[in-house]
């Protein structure tokens, strides 16, 4: 593996934390709920999230925001 890819892999391993990402998702969800009630943001299941696992609500079938805006 090229050295640059090894460095990127190390960065991901040290910086990626899905528990933190789940918290960010909860914040975004809460902030969008009132001003945009028709926009669905998946709810993370915090009790199931781990550093390397993010578990969230399945929103299928649904329309992606970018598609809806077109």
C-alpha cells in the first residue's frame, strides 16, 4: 500500500468515532425538526452505537433531499 494511503488510514482510525457522529446527527435532527417538519433526518440509536458502529433509523422508502429540491 502506498505510504500516502497508509497515512490516510491512520488518520481515519484515530479520528473517526461514530458515537461522536451519532451525537452530531441527533443535534442536526433536533435543529431541523421545527423549521423543516417535512425533512426527515434519521434517528441514531445511541444505545447501539459504538466507536466503529453507527446504527440509525431506516428511512426507506423516501426521497433524497437533493432529488426533492430539483
